[in-house]
C-alpha cells in the first residue's frame, strides 16, 4: 500500500547532491516518486522510513523522519507572497551553520588524508567530512561536537584544533605555516650541513668504506648523523610510530624505514666490521642525512608555494575593514567591527570600504564592487538600495542601516562557500585518494620484493645491493605529489574563479563543467534585463488606451511578476479601482472583477480557453511577436479589448557573451515559457541555436532531461524560482547572482555579477582547473611509475649502477614542488574574451 513519508535531509550542498539522493530513492522498486530539495524529501511508495533513511545514508548523506510542512503556496491568497514564503535564506550561511572546521597537524601525504577522513566519518553525528591536504584542514558536516572530532583525529595519530571564526582560522593558519616553514628550514639546514660535507669527503677523499684506520672517525660521524635524524628528522619517526600503532602507513613511514635501515646497516658495519665481507663494508650515513635534509627542504618550499595558492581567498578576507563609523544621537563614533549590530546607522565617505551589509538611507555614491562581483565598472547607488561588505566607496557620501553583520554578510558567505568548495573533491580526486589509501603498503611490499630478488639473485655483495634497493624504492615512492595534485589545483582554481565573481559550490562541479557541450538559458532575467517595458498598446471596440491601462493595472497591482510591473509602470501612478474575485490562472494569466466588469488578462491561450474571439488583434499579435515582444491580452466581459506589447530588452553584453560561447564550441538553447514567435525573435537577435518555448515551470526540468537523453552534457543558466528544478536536473546548474535564493541554492555555480560573460569565465576556469588537475595527476603517476622501477634496479643491465638514495630523496622533494608550482599557474589564468 502506497504512503507518503517526509524526511529531513542533512549533508546536501548543491543540485548534484539533490540529484544523487533522488536517483538513489527512485531506483528502489518500492518507491514511486521522490521529491527532493537540499533539506527535505517527500517520498511516495511502499518503502518504510527506515529503509528510505538507510538508502540515503548509503548515498553518503544523512536523513531523519520529519513532520510534513504546510505548503505556503496553497495557503496564500497572493501568489507572489506565497513564492516569497517558500523561498529559504541564502544557503551558504544556512548549510554551513552545521559544519565545523578543523586545523589538522601531522598530515604528510594522501594516505594521511584517508586516515583522518575515515576517523572523522566514524564519529557519531558526522554526515560528511572533507579533508584538504594542501591546507591541512578538515570541513566536517553534522551534529558531532568539536571535542569528539578532535579526539577522533588524535586517536588516529594526528593533531587537530577546532576553529570557529574565519579570521581566527586565518591567523592560526598563518602562524602555523610560518612556524612550519621556519622549522623545516632549520631542519633542512642542519641535515644538509652534515650530509653535504660527508658526501663530498666520501666522493673525493674517502670511498666510505670502514677500515681499521678510519673506524673511529666514521663512528663519530654515525653518532652525529643519529643526532641529525633525531633533531632534524624526528617528526618522520614519531609520525611513523603513531601510524604503526594505528596499523596504518604514510609517507613518513617510508622515509623512516628508508633512512632508518640505511643508518642501522651503516652503524652495524661500523661496530662489527668483522661480520661483513670487505666489499660489503660500505657506509650510508650521508644518505640518511641528505634524504632528511632534502625532504625537509622540499616541505619548506612546498609550504611557501601553498601560501601563494590561497592568495585569492586571502584577498577576500582582507576586504573587511577592522572598524566602522556609527552614527548615534550623541554623534559619530568609531567602533570595532565585532561591536556593530544590525539596525545601527553607519556613515561612509569617499575611499571607505563598506564594513557590513546594509541599505542606504540617505545620500548617493558610486561603489566599486569589482572584488566582490568581478564587475570593473562602479555602480551608482542611492536611497533604498543595498550595499555589501567589502565594496569601496569610489565617490560620494551616504548613511546606511546595517542589515547583516559578521558571518551573515554576503562577503562572509562567499568566503565560506569558496572554502567549502576548496575542501571538496571531484571524482578524479577521489580516485587519487583511493589509490593513495593502498599505495604505501604496496610500496613497502614492492621494496621488500625487490630487495629479496637482489639478495638472492644479485651480484656480490648482495647485502649492499639489497640495502640500496630497499632504501631507494621506499624514498622515491613517497606519494606526496599524488596527494597534492588535486587539492592544490582546486584551491587555486576556485580561488581564481572567486576573483572573477564566480562562486563554485563543489569541486565536482568544476569537473562536470569542463565536459559540457550544451548551454540552456532561461530568457527573462538571464538573457534579458529582467525589466520588461510596455512598448505599445493596441485597443479595439470602444476601449481607449487610458481605460485599458487602468483596468489592466488594477488587476496587476498585487503581482510582482515582471510583465505586471511593466504594465503598472506604463499606467503611471494614478489611483486604481478595487479588484474583486482575483484569481491567478497558472501559466495563463489572471482574472477578476473591476467596477462590475469581468476581466481576463494574460496570453492568447487564456482567451482561447474562454472561447473569446481575438481576430481583431491577430495582425498586431503577429507583428509584435515578430519583434520579440510578448503580447498580453485584455478581455472585458468576454470580449477582446486591448493588447499590450511588453518587451524585455537583451542585456547589453548578452550578444557578445553568447558569441564568445559559440566560438568555444557550445550549442546554445533558449528555454522559456514565452510564446514560440516571441522566443524565436529574441533568439535570432541573441544568436541562439535552438528554442524550446511555451514551457511551464514544471516542464523545464523535463526539457533538460530530453536533452540529456540525446547524449548531451547540459548546463542550465537561470535566475528564477521556476528555474530551480531545471538547475537541479542539469549536469551543472549556473545561477545568476541577482536571482532568487532558491535558484542560487540549487545551482552548483553562482555568478556574482549579473552578466553572461560570467558563464564564459566560469566554463573557461573549470576547463583550466581540470586540465591542471590532469597535468598534476599525470605527472605524479609518471613520476611513481618510472621512479619505482628505476629505484628497483631495472636499468642495472644497461648502466651497471643503481640509483643513489640521495638522488631519490631529491627527486621526491622536487615532485611535490613541481605539482604545487604548476597549480599556482592557475592564479595567473585569464579567460579569453
């Protein structure tokens, strides 16, 4: 027997998450339909609540039984009020309120990421954990306490610190990064000061073989090397020991094994040379010191490069001033930003940076919003208009009322969205993590297997060759580059996108966006200005233009629909009569009674449905539609009375942006509820390839599905509440930043400036980021694929020599630096116009 179950969802962050949960539920044979949003699911079928919750958890998200919510659309008499009631707050603040940020200490490679992530996800109440090796952070969603999360990380053998405030996080990260660089620098210097002279002396003045004459000297060098290993490389050994206790293995395990085995062998030869044949009395103290020195040096350079990769986000953090000028009854006073509260009145003058979000109450000024939206042209704003924290007053002076402060400002939400995206992983990165999880144990096995082959089948002295092979394989195979390949590209790419006013919710969206071939655009407010104007009025019978506008405006006075606003603006500010029996006819128009007359106002389908003859307006209908105007028809007492031609002009940059997308090879489609004639006229002017017109809101998602069934990779670009289902259905949803909160919540990418040039920028950056990821991963795989066989002695038959462990250490450090440096190239990426 079918029933409907309401579930509260947790851990969903974008339209892709919604799509994944919906598909998981609908794949069940006992589920008939599943309506899913970011925080709620309504499922019809015979499945029990526990079965549905289990299915959602298997998909990687959280769920709990909830009580059905009242539908505001059904309860409100005014449809525009109903839509407002159904609109949630901007999601960035909402969805991240249940998240916690941790700074992680002790991670050195991709294997560490897997261990920390598994430890966090095992904590009760955690719905999702994202660990970022490049930033040494973890973003954890769910209800678990900070203390439980820190304890879980420490139990896994790492350090953790809970951070609540972005500014605090930034300060702690900077302190930690600076201290880490200093530590790696002196450790590298100490190790290399010992390793380089010993290596030089061995190569030029001694053959590093123990004899009775130099045995005491080498013993002293061995003890000095041990001191270097303790003071300059102690972190490798302590980390390896913690990993061993937790039955795991990391990069530090490989370094500790390689350098430890080399030192122990050398000390054994030094103390008991009689146990070894003459040709096997070779010492490797310099290898242990040099490897520790080179790896520390690599870590120092890598940390310095990682700091540069977060430069874009740090620029955003620097946009907020430390204080604000508050206007009180006693006069103006400067307050620290933390003391500013919503409702306070603040003053801004030329050159000031806006400290909090607010609404101008007095004055007029030009605002530079480039760092927030990517729009280089200053915007003029006056009474009643909104301003945002981080923007700059270029010229003018205003008073404004604070509306959002602290973590609730638009800038803070942007920073949190960017940080969330930087902590996420695309599918290609998850693949690298899965490989890294088994990589270190596999390397240890390869090292032992290679050493065994050389011990039993290699030339004499077998023990020496066995040692060199094992040490070199362990050192060169460290998966540092593999672990950094994806997160470094994501941090740089998402940060660079933010500089262009493109907010990426999830790194997976970058990967999907790079494979798109079809772009679908909503018309109103996306391709067009979203501010329609009544450009012509045609009346018939005894109706004059003034009366027609008066009656139409009376019907539309309670509506916020763009077409309604156009008619109201055309009618002017005169008094309007009262409307009785007002009704909204979905997808058709509105009806009501005014002064005893029955009125219908809407599209031609509405009048046809009521069997009203429109023949007298047919010529004007065709003419206006061919010009790209939308005809709105008025009928009075069952007779056609007037036609209003409403035209929404294209945005200034729409044609240029669409031409740019055409040059990039995308197929462009317009998806609109407008009539086909008008839609084709606009499409021809804009340069659109295909038109899907006359589509009701619930049909937009089905239109996207149809394109996907044709094998197309589809992005939907929209800004309205009615675009939300299509944005969720598309492979990538792109919301215009000035659009509704529902659209922004559903989309994977949000454009902070209301310009289609942002679409082209977003797609260009996504391609560049994925290309950079692939370069990094390919480089890391090639390095390990070639490095391990070479270290195992595959070139011995050709060269007659083995790879020196010191060279292996240098190569390993260089691989990480190369990956980080390549990712930093994204910080200079500029999309082509």
